[in-house]
C-alpha cells in the first residue's frame, strides 16, 4: 500500500518549503491538512491538486493579456 498521509517533514520536503512555514499555512487553513490527535498530517491526494492550483499562469507580456487557451 502506498503512503497517503505525509508528516510535516515529508510534506515540507515535497513542497520545497520549511516545516515552520508549512505549520503557519496549516494554522491559517491555507493548505489542506488532517489532524490526528495532536499530529498534523497532509493527504497526498489533496496536496498535489492544491499545489497545481497555486501555479501562476503565464502572461503574454507583449500585450498584457492572458494567452488564449490557458
């Protein structure tokens, strides 16, 4: 069985951020997470789509408009 729930250390490494910043995001409810008692866990099935939603779209800097189809 694949590991689905990540620890703070594992999720922080996956996301490329510090553990303390990830704790702050979780406290602000800005990142999907699960509390199991006192333990904070991150569901890989929720983290990956959340990460994709954080992406900034490319801009067409020549005319200041978004590119079509994006």
